[in-house]
């Protein structure tokens, strides 16, 4: 078992009487998102939480409504967002601020590229309880659980992880990491 890295500002107390233990939300990446790929950045860590025995729900804000988000926030003990630096980060912040307004005891989590590149800045935000700064979480599994199937059906373009990192060594890239292909089987 691999150790999971996360930074917590304080030891958040998780409310145990909610029907959803962890709500995983993919914020819209831009105003007119051309990306119709599966929201893997919430599915893999969500699978990690499912494997820990948590009740996990998923929302993709490219297709799901603000009303669905608000209803699920009220029923959740924790909420996790994945965000890339830029517009998606602002959307993630709006979602977490709204979560704290609707459900003051909710424990908020942030992962994704922005949390990886700027973990201390993310942790300094008053609406963030837990930061997940690693490049990936639980990518050795395949996140096709009953809870996740709805998201797989939403995205018209199917994707899954066949490698991690990048084979190119671009010196300008903030996301450089070693390329690791996976066996085809």
C-alpha cells in the first residue's frame, strides 16, 4: 500500500451523519469548455475513497446543474475539487466557498495541478481544509464503480490512463514529470 500525501491546515472533524461521505466535483475548466473528456481527475481519487469504504458521489459541472451541486453539498460530509491554474481554479474556489456557506461543517479538499504547483498558496485559502499536492492518486485502479458510471456516460469522448507523465522534456512546462507507460494488457 502506498502512502497518501496530503496537507491539512487543521484536523478537520468529519460529520458522520451525512448520506454522502465525499462529493467529488470537477469544476468547469473554462467558459466554453471544448474538453469533452472524462473527468479522470476526480474519478481516480474518488475510487481511492470508495476503496476506503466511503460513500462517494460525483459531479461534473460541464454537464451537471448548480442546483444539483447545492443539493449534494447539503448532503455531504466532505467535498473535493480538482483544478488547473486559471479559470478552473476560480470556479473551484466559488464551489468551495458556496459549500462552506450551505454546509458550514463540510470539510473541503483541493487537488489537481494547481494544488500540485502551489500547495502552500492553496492551503492558505480560508475555505480550504485539505490540499492533495501529489501528481496522481490511485491511478493503478480503474474507476468504473456504480457511483462513477454516470460520469463515464456523460463525456462523449472516452479516455483512460495508459501512461503517466510526459515523454517530452520541455523546459517551459510547469508540469514536467517522468513518462511511465503501462503494459498494454
